[in-house]
């Protein structure tokens, strides 16, 4: 999901701050029924997917409108605690955060998380999705201590259930490192990101999207620590991978090109001396 604001990810990498649940509603696509109710569920699933697509397209305000109606219709047709209603409500919270409505988003996702714990259980993947997204929202709201606590919990849960190198676990570990960096603990955050980058490269390769996100964030922290040469090297790799995979005009590529130019300028100034 699109990042809702600044922080160390700088607003680039649309989709890196949140992982919206893009899976279609279970009842609609896996029920195997062809009656009127099944057709209604399918329509809700398609509208939910359309709302998620709008978030991916950086059209968050439109996504909020779409998903607000989906949640209301799901609650009426299926019930407010139905698993599919909770999926749609979680996506609405993410859309609100992407639209800059962080206070509303946090309140909705806190309620959504409590419902997921009650319906799915504390360690269910859908519960962990909401807990992880809430941690990111808390960090973007300036509540870094609460975000660190949230991400620490979900990172442990995902590591135990899925393994330390699973994509979902890597996302939680990235959130945890960002929490620390935002709180000013740059050294430990840099070390955590270095380990995370190693694991992401081993699991997915150097040009994978997740690897590139981690590499760029690690470069941000390195630059903040004054490790300019290291930051430039990592940004060059991140830019090269993004350009080759997503093309030169993609927003991620454009943002990384500008950030790399800034880092190179800092490097040149340092090398030229006073």
C-alpha cells in the first residue's frame, strides 16, 4: 500500500508501507455456489479488489469512497464480524492512511484488529496482517514506541510460524528497523537492515522488489549515519534494479534517481573538501 507520509522511506515505493490484502473474498470466489447470494458475494469481492487497485494506483481518496461502500454492504449482507467484512474494513483503513487520514485509519484498524483476534485468533495470518499494518500507521503517526512494540510482536509471531526469511516476516522486520530509525536509534537500525538485506537477497535475489525496498531504506540510514560511499553504492544498486524491472519512467525509478543524485552530490562535496 502506498506510504501515507514521509519517514525514512521518503514516500517512494508505492506499496512498501502497507501490504493490503488483495486476495478476493473467500465466500465469493471459493464457495462454489451459483445462487443469488453467491452472485452478491462475487460482486462484493470485485468491488473490494477494485478498491485495492485504486490504492495501488495512488488514488487513495477514490479508494476510500469505494471501500467505505463495500464495508457497509458487506456488514449488511454478511454481518459486521464476518471474515469478508473484516478484510474489506482492513483495506478501508489502509486506504484512509494512504489518503492522509491517519487518525481515522488508526482507530478503524485498532477495532479491526480486535475483531480479527476474536474471529480468527491471535496468530492467524489475517490477524498478523492487520497488526503489522497498524504498526506502520502508528509509526507514521509519530507513535514510534507503540509501533516498535507492535512490530516486535508480529515479527516474532511471523518468524515462528513462517520462518525468518518468509516475505511477510521480512516486511515486519523492515517495519521494526524503520521504527528504530525513526526513534533515532540509527546504529541498531542499520545493523538490522544489513541482516535483513542479506536475508532478502538470499531468499529472492538482488533485483526482487522486496530486496530493492530494503536496500534503499538501508541506504537512507547509512546516509544519515554519514556512511556516504556505502549509501551511494546501495542506491546505485537499488536504482539499477528498479529501472531494469519497472522502467525508467516508473515513480519508484524517478524517486530513486533523484535520491541517488542527491547522495552523489553529498559524496562529491565531501571528496572535494573545504
